[in-house]
């Protein structure tokens, strides 16, 4: 495998290719340091999500003391949406119903997942699992995600994430389901379980690991510091994680997100989210996993843009996943 020549790598989960051009990334790594942004206060009277404050939609938050979940005041999906159906080959459409919720991870305005203690992180993980389980009673797919940082469209510094549950399978999930099923049929074991163990054996793309989890910059990463977080044992859904696996998850999340924040010495922006087996899917091919998609490339201000060839051809990267993993390992405390 050449480190210096352009090549393409295949993403078997998403069934697409990425162009890797390592010869364009011969610059020495300098880990540019930015000015530390001002610290957030532990409570902000201007924040829509702090305890006791009025939200933009008019409701008032309770004086919550733990994780707080509410129905999004501006949901992208509605319950009881009217029927929409068109089978026309060129103007196809379908109806969709769903529910959107917001998860405030903590009453503290100034915390982040990386700065929370284990107990707080476990409360967030429990909420992810409980929301997935309860919304699965009515919906086919439950998407847990977090946008962090203004560059990722996050509207508020208060630590929070979102849940969108819907009666249809979103396009990314359709492809992941198809690819994982085909892999199980062909190779006799779940794709991402096989992948996790192979990456653990090779180690050059591993960012960190513990007894139950492994975080890698995947072979096929498109974003410079993209990470795939995988369990080392077969588990299809968030709500199936044991107490030990949840503690282990809290540990690895803290280490991974701590390294992200250290890399450019700023709160690292990203979109992250969990994928697990849809409600009525067979569990066998599915392996629960989280994707982290951070946009930064070389510093707190230099971000990667998916433009030009990437919009018209396919994703491209200069920094190899191996080098990205090495840099994250170096700043891991
Ligand atoms: P971000 O995770 O991208 O910051 O979005 C926060 C969500 O919170 C967003 O979907 C919702 C927005 O609709 N929100 C409320 O429901 N009520 C509010 O008062 C503020 C924000
Ligand atoms: Zn707040």
C-alpha cells in the first residue's frame, strides 16, 4: 500500500469511494495554536436551554437538575402530516411522519461532553438509550445526533443534542442496512464487528480503545479527522448496551472528545450521531456505531470544504487517515 501515490479507498458501509492524495500532504505537521475562546458562564440568562429560562418558542424550561429532554419547538418532522404520494418516475414523493426532540445534556451551560464527569456522561448515554427505545415503539428509525460549534450550524453553546424519529428509513440508513446484510451473507459475520477487530490488530488508524470500544479514523474516512466509534462485541442498538459497556463508552467518549479539543486548542466542532438497527430490521447484520464528522483541516479556522471535484466526482483527502489518527493519538491525555 503506497503512502505517496494517489489512490482510491472503498467505504463498504456507505458503498462509495474516496480519492486519497497523500503526495499533496508533505508539509510538516505544526499543530497551530489558536487563541483560547472565552469561557462560557455556568448559567446564561440569554440561553434558550438553561434551566428556568424562556425558550424561543414561548415555553419555559423547568429548573432541571439532570438531563432534560423536550419536543423541539421548530420540528422538521410532524405527527399526523398529510398524505403525499407520487410514483411518477421523475416526480416521486412519499409522506413522512416523525417527532423531533432536543436533549440538554446538563443544566450547566459551560459543560461539554468532554468536560463532564462519568456520572453525567452516563446520564446522557442512558437518555440516548431511553429515547431510542421509547421512540422505537412508534417509529422505524431514531436518529440521535449532535451538532457542535457554530461552523456545524449549532445554534447555542449550551451542551445539547437532538433526536429525530421517523416512520421512513433515511437514505444513509437504507445503504448501511443493505451493505451490512450483504457482508453478513458473504462473510458470515457482521461487517463492523469484523472491521473493529481487524483495525485493532493493525493499530495505525486506532485513536483509542478500551475493553469494549474502539475509535478509529476509518480506512475510508472523507473528513480529515473523521472517527468511527465501534463496540468490540456485537450489539445492534443503543438500548442493548450493558452497564459495563455504557461505562466503557463514557470513558472512550471523554478521551476521544478530549483529544479533539486538544488538537487545535479550541472546542472542536463536529456533527456526530449514532446508527443502530432500525426498529423492524433483523439485528444480526447490524453493529451499533457512532460517526464523528468534524470539518476542521489544519487549524481552528482552516476547514475542509466538500467542493469542486468532491461535488462533481467524489470525496478527496490529502491527509491520510493513518496520519490523522497518529496526530489524535499524540494529543491524547
Ligand atoms: P442545534 O443542535 O443545531 O443547535 O439545534 C438546536 C435545536 O433546538 C433546533 O432544532 C431547537 C431548534 O429548533 N430549539 C427549540 O426547540 N427551542 C428553543 O427555544 C431554541 C432551539
Ligand atoms: Zn444555557
